[in-house]
C-alpha cells in the first residue's frame, strides 16, 4: 500500500512540474474537454484529458505491480 501511495504522489509531482510543457502540446485542450467562458465565470471540465491520464496511470501501476 505504501509503495502505491509513493508512486501516486511522485506521479502527481511529475505532472505538476511538467504541466507547462504538457499544456504546450495541447494536453489541457483535447477534443472532449468542456470549456464554458462567460463574463466573470469560467468552467473547465477536462473529461478527455482525465480519461487519458487515467489510462496512462493505470498502465504504469499495472506494470509496477506485475
């Protein structure tokens, strides 16, 4: 359990550090990500980005636990 939590924590840190670079390649603006912008309001729902990150993290954790 502790190894899984460490891997998840390190993954979150890595994504946080790499976010400016990932935003440049369009990771935060994939088709399927919902963005609603109004005058004083902005709603961002990253559905596709969340699914993609979930698949990648699931594959990494599966490889680690093998």
